[in-house]
C-alpha cells in the first residue's frame, strides 16, 4: 500500500510569526504584525507559488511593458499630438539662427516674432520652438527658463578663449542651483578648421563639466543637434509640470480684452482657473478658443483662425480674485484690535526692542561668529552642565542679553514676555494673542492633505488639453498693462494657477545663504523673493529649522545652515524654487516648505546680574532689577548661571533691586546669573508684488 503524505487543511494550527525584517524598527514590525490579516485558502492550487519559468516569463513581460511605455512617452514629446519642445538659446544666437535659416533642406523654419521661431523636422517627426534669451534682462530670462525644456548655450570660438566669460551669464547660476532645464553646449564653428575646433572642445569641456557638448561645422550638424535635443533626457520639475502653461506666440486685443495665443503644455487648462502673467498680476479667463495648429506636421482639415471649440467658465465655479479675507469685527469671540485703537506704547516698545537688538548685534557677520565662538569656548563647561541637566533645553549662549535702565520698570518693558520651564517641552497655545493681520489671511486645516487633493483633481478635469493650440481671452486686464505687454518683443508665458494660489497666508520658505555673500542678512530686512513664478518684496523672520513645536527666532541668516524664512505671501504649493535677492544680488536660494500660520516663532532675551554676596547655596544678586516690585513680579521665573547652576528668587532685599536667591549648589563669585524670557513674534505685513 502506497504511503500518503499528510497535507494540512485550512484549519490547521498556525504559529505566531516572530521574526521581523532585519533593519526595521520594533514598533513598525509590531504594528505590521498586528494589522496583518492572514488569508486562509482552501484551495491548494491558488496558494501554489509560480514555477521558475513562469516567474521569468512574468518578469520579462513587465520589463517589456515598461520599455514600450517609455518609448511611447519619448516619441510623443514634440510630436503632432504634443506641444513642441521649447528650447531657449543663450549666448551668440545671431550667427546660430542665421545658419539655421539657411539650412532649408532637412528642417522647416517658421518665424513667429523677432525672438522666436518654430523648427519642424519631418524626418524626426518632431517640432521645436526656439526662443532667444536676453541674459542682460534677468527677470525676463528667469521667467522663461522656468517654462522651457532645454537650453542651447551657444559659444563663439572667440569667447571660449576668455577664462571667465561663462560667469557673465548670471542665469546659469540659477539654472544649476535649481536644476531647471537641461543645458546643451553648442560651439558655433562655421569657417573654422577641425584642428582649432578640437582644441576649443577640450578647453570648453573643462568648463562645462558633465553637460552635453555639440559643435556646428556645417548645415548637416543642425539636424544632428536637433536629434540630440529630441532624444536627450529632460530635467524633471514637479513645480513646472504640475501647472498648465501657455507658451505664448503672440498677443492681441480683441473686443477690448487681451488675447494670448500659444500651445498648452504640461496640464489641462480649465477656463475656471486663474492665470498669472510673470511680472504682472493674476487674471480671470473670459474664454478659451481652440484653433488649428499653425505648425502641424500633418495637413489640417480646418485652416486659418477658424475656431474649433470655445470653452467658457462656469460663473458658479470660477475662481475669484479675492486675495485677503475681509475682517468682520462682529464675527467670533476674539476681540480683534483695530489699527486705530492699537496701543501706541506697545508699538513704541516694539521699536525700542528692535533698536536695542541692532545695538547689541555686531554689523559684521564674521565678528558675530567670532564672538559666538569665543563665548562658547569660555562657557563650554558651564553650558555643558546646563544641557546635561535639562536634556538640551537651552541653546548656546548668544549675544541676546539685555540690560534695564534704572528709570525703566522691567515688569512694564517685558510685559509680553514669559518664562518657560523648558523651551522644548513647555506648552504654548498657538491661538492666543494673535495680531490683526491674522484675520486677513487664509489657513488650511491640513495643508499637505489639501495639496494632495488639488493635485489629484487636476488629473481628471476637463478643459484645453496639453498639445492644443489655443487663444486665451483674459478679463479685467488694465489698459496700462496691455500697452506694456503689446510693446514687448517677446510675449511672456501664461501660467495657470492651482486652486487657492491667489490667497494670502503665512508662507515658510526653506533657504540657505550663498557662501560668497559677505555682508550679513538681518531679519526684517527688505528682500526681493522669487517664489515659483511670483516676484515680490517682503521683510521675513528667520528661524532655525528643527523638529520641534517651537522655533527660535534668529537675528541673522547664518552661514552654512538651512533656515526658515517666514513671511506673508500668496500661497504656492511645494515643491517650488525660491530665490532671494538684495539690491540686485543673489544672496540665498531654497524651496517652499509649507504654509503654517501656527508656527511658533519664539524670541528669547536674557536678563543678567552678578553675585553681590555668597553664603553656601544662597546668594544676593544685583544689577538684574532696580526695584523690589520687579523682583516680586519675576519671582516665579527660574534662574541659571554661566557655570550651569540653577536657582530661583527667594525674596527682594531693599528697594534697589537686590534679591536673595537660592541655587542647587554654591555659585562662584565670578559667575553670571541669567533669567531667560520668551515671547512670540509675528512677521510684518510687508508683502509688495513687484511689477514691470
């Protein structure tokens, strides 16, 4: 009799799994085991693992599908169903374009305006739009660079001989910082022999690094250049690809409204959206007309300016131009202070505090850094003791000490300050004592969730799809703005805004100071920000970038440290590039962090005194206050010393501010006694858009 093998059924005993992945955390592994549902199948065939040949076949099919999808996406770029590949020409463009127009055999040329033209290649079945960039006009060039796919940096052989001529293109620094479009370096080598061009190629290769390099020696090289451009890998930009862009060919005035004609790129343009013209303002769409493609590779059934389809906005769903929330004094329970009723003494005190900060802070950043290093070196042992006892609650001692005049009452001057047991763990309500400006802004309950919802809605909405040639009619464009736009030799692109990107809120920008900037950058100093496609002036507050519920206010933008700039500005959903300029000089760069009005920016000051008499663990401290009422007012606040001792105020002595204090250990006669006070600070409403 043949022996039968026992096969366990679906109700067999199942032991609890105990082995976790090798490099996973215990908490995540426990959670994974808890939430795991073990499926019991009664069929042996369904639970059977695939054979080796089947697994190989399945992997081969998956690779083939991915390869076919990648090839299809690559071939569709610049083809008839997609918008032409946008290429910016930077450098010696005159001779380059002249030679391109003389080559009429393999490429078809169609001039649009003074600084742009279309190039059609029937052999490659691709279309290109060439735009001449003026590197001397930084604002115009940076706005165009954010929308194009490639850059042809054309080098003249005479320029290559110069050592620093590439540094003359300031726009390249911005391109390399944010990795915007792919750069292809082109040597305009007409009339040069091969020997001299080889030497120029080697010299230029040392300057451009890993960027692609191509030389133009005859007309056939143009076709090869566009083949390289069409097959090159484009730099991905989530910021640019998430928004619809109309690459403008021309502008006109129709029925008193500004009309912009061009291809739709990246995303679907809906007539209910708001659009932004870089250097100008946001506008509503009156209507979108879909018209025949002017540079089609195939013969069109409809020719001329005949309108194929018209899209009009739904007045119930169209985004409004409202930017600020209107304040209703009768709404809500909190009494919002009115500007006319603001406490003049409080405003004057704020100005005095700012002046004291300027007096305390050295103007030279190098001197400030040296003083901080010296202070840390002198106080190394005492500060280390403080950190050990309080689990890193206190930061390094900085130049934020304050002194009180004998005629000033500390309880009046520091009425808005408070003491904290621990900067890290103490509770601070983010909704208390909010300024009037907070009633004008918009706030999200969950910023990241709102961003994901808006991005997902973009994928399934109707409108003018990418690749269509459209004429967009704008509403409420001022006459002065229309005259300036019509006078421009190169019309700017039209940027479609995401939902809520017109609204003002508190924006947090993650920025880093450039290493070659010498002068210090102070908080509340007026700077020019390029955030996404917008340009505006503001006076930000700088804070440390830490994982905490409270963030320390910094008076300067430090070197080699990524910090957060907080300011009032229109909403821009991340990721989005940020450039910071001061007096026309690029001083910092970064990206958008988030929008969070509840971010607690805490300013710290230190009141200092010194021992007068010492007895065991008790000491008499003077020069911190100048009357007994102030001593009683600040009695609950903890004291710390330079050498790490902790204590508290026991009682005032006399009427001149002397106080009896008790410490955990005996203090030294050369020690300094500090009292840390904190208050929350808010950015000033200094948002001012910069228009041309």
